[in-house]
C-alpha cells in the first residue's frame, strides 16, 4: 500500500511564498511602469530634451519637484530665494564684516593638449563656457565674520596638524561617482554654505562636492594662541561652465587651499586667503560631454590656470563700536568707509610650518601620500644618497583609479617606504625637463622615462642613474587584475594567495620583481 503523499505546505511557508510572489509582482510592475514612463518621456521630449530633464531630475523618478525645478525658476526670474541655512544665520547688526576680493586669470588655452592640433574636431560651442570665463563673477564680496565659524575645529583638544572634515567625503572607489549630466549645483547645506558663497565669487555654478573621490573639505590647526587659530584647509570642488542647450563642461582645479586666522568664538577674522596652487605646469582637469546621455562620449583635457584666488582686504571690522555702557562710540560711515580700528598683535603659543600642515591635509585626502612622493629630480638625488630604487608614477592626468586603490594598501605602503624612493610626475613636466639642456643628467633621466611611457599612466622602477629595469602600464595592470588568476600567463604579474585583493598582490609582485632585477646593480 502506497504511503501518504506530501501534505499541504505549512501555513508560515505558504505565507512567505505568497509574500515573495507579491513582492516580485510589485517589482515587475514598477520596472515595467518606469520603462513605460521613460519611453513616453523620450517620445515627448526627444533625446536632448530628456537629457536636460534628467539633469534636473536628481532622484530619477521622472517628475520634477519644486526643489528640482528651482534652478530653472531662478534662471527665468533672476531671483534666488534665501536658503534654509542662510535663514538660520540671523545677521547680527553689530557683528563684524569681512571684505574679500577675487583675483582671476583665465585658463591658458595653449596649455590644453587639444590646442596642439588647433582644437580640431572640437566644436566652438563645447568650449564656449571656458572661453567666455575671463573674469570673476563677483570681484568683491562682504561677508559676516561669523559665517566663517564653519572653519573652526569640532572640539578644543585637537593637536596641531590633526585633520578634521569640514565637508566629509561621501564617495570612494566602491560607491562610484556622481552623474556627469548636471548643470546646476544642489542647494548647499550646513557648512557647505560658506564654501559655496566663496566659490561663487569665481563662477555662478560651483559644486562643493566633486563627482569623484576624494571630495569635500578638510582642515587642521596650523597655529594657536589664547584667542585665535590659524586654520589651514584644502577643498576639492569643481565648476559647471556650460548651460542648456549646450552639453555639460566640468572644470576641476586640482585643489583649493588656503588659511584663515579666526578668533575662537568666530566673532573676528584677522586674515583669509583661498587659492588654486599654480606651482605645477598643469593644475586643472576638464571633461565635457558630446551627447545627450550619461554614456555619451566624454572628452578630457588638462591645462594651466595662472590665478584663482580670494583674499581679505584686511581684518573683519565691526559696524558699530559701543562702550561698556552700551553707548555708540563710532559707526560705519554712511558712504561705506570702514571704522578706523587698531587690532592687537597676535602672539602664537604653538605653531607648525605651512608645508607640514599642507602635507597633513593632503594625506587626509589621499592616504597613499603617507609616503613621500618627491619631485622628479629630488627623488633621484635621494635614491643615490640612500642607494634605493626609484618608484616613479608618470602620468598624463590625475591617475584617479591608481591613487584610490592599490597605492593606498598597507602592504604596498610598507614596501615602498622600506625599499624605494617614490616620485609622481606629469608627462608635460618631463617633456620640459628633457628639452632643457642646462643639466644633461636631468635631461637624460627624463628621456629614459619618456621612452617607456604609454598613455595614460606608466609605473616605472629604475636605478638611481635612471636606468629603467621594470615598468607596467596602468591599463595593462587594470586588465590583468580583472582577470581570473588561472588566465594570467605571465609569471611576472602572477597573483599571490597571501592577499585577497588581486590589485595589491599584483602590484606587490611588480615591486618585488623590480627589486630582484636590481640586485646585481645595488650590491655593495
């Protein structure tokens, strides 16, 4: 006799299965509805119209909320409503004000790579925002001293040089990057407001958070007295130079840096300066879209910006001065002339050099800089003195992927610190060094490097005399680290079982192979 068949599913299991089926049905419906709305939007607006709509539709729900429509409303009416953050900052009628001037020299177009062929194939419209940006949007601005309290440290027990985030970075190599298809910055919030105000003096569309990591703003105390701090800061921000109907054009300075001398209660600013460093031959990345979609072709270039700077004209000054009984002793002249005021000299009790503060901020943004990357010629001088190999990064642009991944890993940092002198150079810098025959040795060093270079980044290991003993291109490196271990044929770049991350294992093998090849040359 046959045994009893399977009974009915337990009630809980049946309920779970029914719930799962319902969730799948809802997801299918939502996906189908989203696809239908996308198709209707494309039919109604066309590719370029949908591209513009999508640049405003930040949550991608195919509806524009009042907040999302705000940039267009401001453009059409010419009126920008006061943000919530600014409403919270009630102006103090007796508070001090700080006058800031903007100094700006436009990008030198001849420094762009595309200029070598006369910008062949690049439409005039694509570069219109760049070519038309010849002066600061606001040559001068007067701000409340207390607005700069965003630069104050979060607590009083920080040591000199200890970094903190004014605007924390929200991106990393795992989160990806923000959309290129945007024209108008999101409304600034909290501590972003003062950064946005300052950068708006250069151009009306600053993005205080860059599309790529590391984004945000970091600061540290450079000097301290009883009542004042000197705060050093570094900001990663960028600008959108184009507006519809043109496609986006992103202008990304390497960094903004500077300092502020600020009273600990933020009532008084003694000095302020913000600037883009111009000590290297190239200091700006540029990217622009050529089509009406996020996946459209993206052109990239680099160039040199001679000056982009904000500076206070003097200390912040009160509008009214009272005596101890509250009587007005002096006030700002109706014509705008400031009160004549004598400020006490600040005696600093603790201080670190500017270079040290700047390095601390750089390491906070780029952990791979925990080891020093020396200027090209200095690296070879140090390598000769210490009888070490030179680990050299030679690149055309920013080297974004490399610096945010393998160069940050602890095993790589440890080996580089122990056995190498590192350098980080732009191709343009070495081309200039090669053509300068005043020092034949340096010229030859540059030539040996450039002979091995392939776009976009070449990692090179060489002897102190410049002889290249090993090198690998970044594209090839990324290709082999994305392959399965069994598919990598070359034993030179084999994977190691000691590390789960194939990038770290492969780069470690690259460095060790360089040390192995150098043994005959470095024997005492």
